[in-house]
C-alpha cells in the first residue's frame, strides 16, 4: 500500500496534530490506526478521522495480506466483493441523503437493477474483534427508514450479539461475518480437488466445397463454381469478413469450430457470413461437405486445487437457514476488483 496527502487537501492548512498523523501514515503505510496513535500520542478515533479525511491510499493488491488489513482496507475488501457481482455501481464511503435534510456516510453503497428499477443497498462494515451490539443494528434500520436505501447489510469481523441478530432478522437486515479463512471454517466443504482433464483436438477433412464469386468475372458464367484446390491449401487460407476485412482465423479454425460440438461423421452446410479468396477472387461458400474425425491427439492435464491456496477469506451468512451458509473469497482478487472497478 502507498499513501499520500489527498491532492484535494493540499491547499488546506493542517494543524500540528493533523500534520503529524498524515506524515506518520505516509512514512509507515502499513501501520494501523493503533500504531499511528501510539506514535503521535493521539486517540485512535481521532487518528482514524484525520486519516480518512486527508490521506489517500493506493492499494497494491498482491502486497496485502490479512495482517495488513485495518478498518479502511476491510471496507475496500467489502466494496471489491460487491463489485464482483452484476451491479450498476459501487461506491466506497457514500454520503447517504437522509429525509431530515442531512446525510450519513455509509461504508459501501451498491446500486443494482431490478424489474422495478434501481435498488440501493447500504453496507456497514465493522472491523472489530468483539461481537456487534444491538445498537449498531438499530442505527442501520433507522438509516434505511430515513433514506432512499432499499436494503442494508452489516458485515463484521467478530460476529454479532444475539439481540442484534434477532432484531436484524425481524427488520430484514442482512448480517454477515467476513474474516480470515482458518482451519475449521471449511469443515463440511470440499477442500481439495484433484483434476485430470483429457483435452482432445478434433480432426476434420474437407470432402468437397462449392463457392460463388462475390462479383462474377466476365470470363465465368454466373452461379456456383467448383474449383480445384487441395485440402492443405484450403486449410491454410485466411477467412475474411463479408466487408472484406481479413480476420485472424484460417479456414482450419472455421472447420474446427464446426466440428467442436459434433460427433464423428460427414456433414454438409452453407456458410453465409464469411468469405475466402480462391484464385484471386473473393468467394462465398455455398456448400461445404466435411468430415469430423476422431480426436487426432489427446493431452492429459492434472491439477490439484487446494481451498486454502485459492482462498483466504470466508463470508458467513449469520441468518441463513441452510448448512451451506458460507462462501470463500480471495483477498487479493477482492482488492483488485476494488482498484479496477470502485476506486477508479
């Protein structure tokens, strides 16, 4: 992670304490609010407030592991997870307008499409070791009731108190625990998969081809013409678009596509959307007779997938009725989505 003074704040005069927090954060980009607080001798809550207002962070996803995660990065992870889905927009730290005329900053806002129009979901993120108390749930319920938000989630590292769980369930608020994936979190799930995949390349042979010049030359009668061309020559020919744009495919690629979903046998069809050049003329393919052959080569690929190598985060749905109440994610991939889809 890299940090710098937010360019929009460069013209502002910082107090001595604010400057100390900003300088320390920039010098030690991997430090948490607690570390900075210890260094500058100011409260952790004040450090967080100044950091969020004045420090701009650039996340380098591959350099971040769970030990680097603080409250800010935790919110980015959640925003990145939401950006993975089919959404209209995701915003980190969104000022949610309230009906009283003021606003409330929510950690993550997500807009999705439904048959009835756009749906706004607000998400509160809590990077706490302790379980989340009922008051947090009550506040989120009020924010939904006093705004245009349609839905809300609370995502916590430390889980939830029983009173908050029952209140959220009654109000339709989603509760999720997002934390580091540890031994025991994947009990009952497939943790290792060994794959052996045989990849076959279908063979194909042209039995006959009839073509029509796109513009019949004077020395040829109109209509379909059979032209002498060897199988090898035909396979090496480039395929052209009907607007005379050369594609990156050869005729062999076209035949491979035709045979890829077919069983062994002989087939005939016309090809309307491509041209080939025969004897210096652009021609449409009126009739193509070809044979799909058995695989002419087979390659075995072996791969072992370890759940704990692929993923390092687990998301637990605290209100799920089914046993299958969790999903697994990659921290690096989540932050990559944040950098590419949210912060940009």
